[in-house]
C-alpha cells in the first residue's frame, strides 16, 4: 500500500487551495491535533497539519497547510472526490481506515459548528464564539453543511443557509488579518461586513522545533441572495455589448449608480477601520522605500515579460513621482486585495468581504498599515477588467472596444465620486499616489496573465500603455 505521506501529497497537489503548484512538491510530514470527535465515534475527526517543502536545493521555508481529516471504517458513497487515501491508522488501534477531507464530509462538519457555538477548549485548539447581545442570527445545531466551489486559497462551507465557515488552508503563525479586521468591524457595529459569529485558533508543531499558533477558521453570517460584484458588473457589460450603438448611461443595465454606492461603502469601511484599529503617518522617506520596491518589481517584470518593455520607462516615471512626493501620508489597516470579487451586493446594499490581503504575501505584510489609495487603485483596475474581459468574443470590433473603455471610465468615475462624498476629500487630489499604485498593480497583472492566462495579457498591457503616457 502506498505510504500515507504519498497519498496526502497526491491529494493536496490536486486541490485548488494548494499553493505549491509549478514546482516539485514534497510532503515531509503530517502532524495531527487532538480529536474533535467524541471517543469511539465514527467517523473519527481531527485536524491534519501538512508540512511541504519545495524542490531539492531550493532555499524556501517549510509551508504548513491545514487538512481537516475524517476517518471511516469503510468507503463513503459520493465522497470519492474528497478521498485522501486508505491506510492502517495506529491512533485508531491499527484499524484500516478510509481517510477524507473532513470539510466535504457532512458527518464530520457538525463538530466544527458545535465547537465554535459552544466555545470548546481542547488541547491545542481554541474555539471562540462572539458573544454579541444584538447578534442577528442563530445557527441551528442540526444545520447541514455545503462546500462552496468559488474559493481559491481557502475552503468555505455554508451551514443551513445561515452561517459561512471559512477554513484557512495555508497556515502562518500570528493573527489572520481577515479575522482581526472583520471581528473589529463587527464589534464596532459595522453593517458593511458580514457579522463575525466566532473563530477557531490552534497550535501546531513548528518545523525544526517549537510551536506555532494562529487562526484556523472564521464563522460569519451567510449573505443569502447576494451577488458578487464581478458577476453583477459583467452582466452590465454584457447588456452594453448587446446594445453596441448605445452609450453606457443609455443601457438598461447601467452600473454607475451601483459603482457610486460601492465607492460610498468603501469610504465608510475605511473610516470605520481607522477608528477601530488606528492610523499612522508615512514620512517621505517611507514613500521612497515603496517607490524603490515598485521599481524593482517593474525591472523584474520587464525582464520576464518582453511585451512590457515599451512601457517600462513611462511606468517608472510614476514611481519617480512617488519618491519625490515629499509629503506625509496617513496610513491605516485596509482591505489589501480589493476588487469586484471581494464585494457582495445584498438586499441591504454592498458588503465588503475577505480582508485577508493578497494570499501570496507573508502575513506580516498583509497586516501592515497602508494607504487607502491602494484599495482604490485595485478597484479601479477591477472595473477595467470587467469591461475588457468579455472583449475576446468581439475581437476587431472597434465600436465595442470603445464602449468597453467608456464603461470602465464611467464606473471608475462614479466609484471615486461616491468615495469622495463620504470621505470628505477626493482621492483624485492624490494623483501621484494613485498613479503609482495603479502602475504597480498593472505590473502584477502583467506577470499573472503572462503566466496563467496569456489571452488576457492585452488587458493590463493596454492599461500600462495609458499609464506610461501620463
């Protein structure tokens, strides 16, 4: 029988949430938590901590992934997609077991819900409900779980159409910014983020000795009948393309009013974050550091992606202007990975979700203070993507291409108008900051598209050309 480490490695390598793609991956070890399940209960349930190293000789740290595990004494029908492997388990009396990803196992997931709801404290695991007197929902104890398929780097389950459990797959020691920020906003009474109902925190062995600890999961209210911003926006773009002889404001699915409301909601959340978690000041020297880092990313991207070369000098001017800005900049906690896929349109209005920051960045960077302009730049780029991502079906149609650019500009303007009305100051007055963060975002997009979706590379290259002319 194949070793259980080989089976775990094979399973993880096939999962969307596993971030070790693109190079040889080796599962070095699997540690396990105490049992979440009751004594002698089947399935037996606990958490696995999977330790992965990169290719031989690579100077990369061991990465730890969370793999909740359920053990069954026989194969489970309709759960083959979540089968991790089959082996003899010493911790269960040398019993032959079929091992599954417990988040897909409806017999196993109630342990998570019960633990958070009742604040269970286990050796190495701490489940904490949020005791809010005005809590808006109560989760039924018998609520069934359903795994959502939209997650990329984590796994989310809906319980009874009431609560959403997000389980963090890649673990890092320290406070998860999503849990930290969304809990702070919930405690501050914000109505613009899903209410946090509880969380799970754990300890796991550190590679090389010692122990690390950090967040494992977060439970929030589930936003029923909500539409994510990307789907909502691209529906508007399709309406525009279907009426190619009309301007964006003349089409029934015009999105500008929604963009304005989204801008207002974003400004409100930024204000709430500043009050709840404080602010600081970047001196001009700090801006020089950021400008230099942006230049380095530009140099690396230009060397890797020749198509970016013609625009490199123009983009560098945005970073030169940032380095010479010479004014202090107020910074605070921000979203950090803000785009149309990170907002939901609900019956009550827009809600912002997923405050974890960019998944590829280290935790310390994702928790760092930054300027709200970075969030705004991310959303402006997302409007451009929404407009242009559907152009592949209309190649060569210059009228459609013109309408796409018009749609993007109209909604970008409406978003910033809404933001300025609530913030009390217009972010367009900080154009040096905006241009630098837009250019930096475009450089990231060029690298991503060249490596993952070459057919979409013209989208950020078009933006690079526009920014290089400014």
